[in-house]
């Protein structure tokens, strides 16, 4: 990660509420959201690279999850009645 530089910015109450809401919703820090917004507005190629890196991490995680499920013998098969009754297979 690049060296960070501390900045103070003034935003209005509406922007503050939006930022707090989005941070809560996404689980990201307000600072991270601000950095991403700057990248998207002023360096779209950096935003695209960031997206591609995050997507690659997601895909890698999904592959690992698939491998773990396969190693455990797969997932149980549910029939329609079990699924509708929300009962696990016997």
C-alpha cells in the first residue's frame, strides 16, 4: 500500500450522512470510500485496476471455497420437499 498523506476536508451534513451510511452499509472506512471516489473521479484507470484486483481476490476465494467443499465430499442434495420444509437431507 502506498504511503498515506493526512488531509482534512470540509463536507456538508448531507455528504457526511451519505458517507457514514455507505461506510456502514459496505463495512469500509469513510477514508477508504473517499480515496475510491477520488480515484474514480480523477484516475479512472486506477479505479479499474482496483476493481480488477478485488474481483481476482473474490474469484480466488470462491475457488478455495469450492475446493474445500469438494474435499469435504460435496454438498448434500436436497429434494423439493426438504427444501420447501427447510429440512436438511437425512
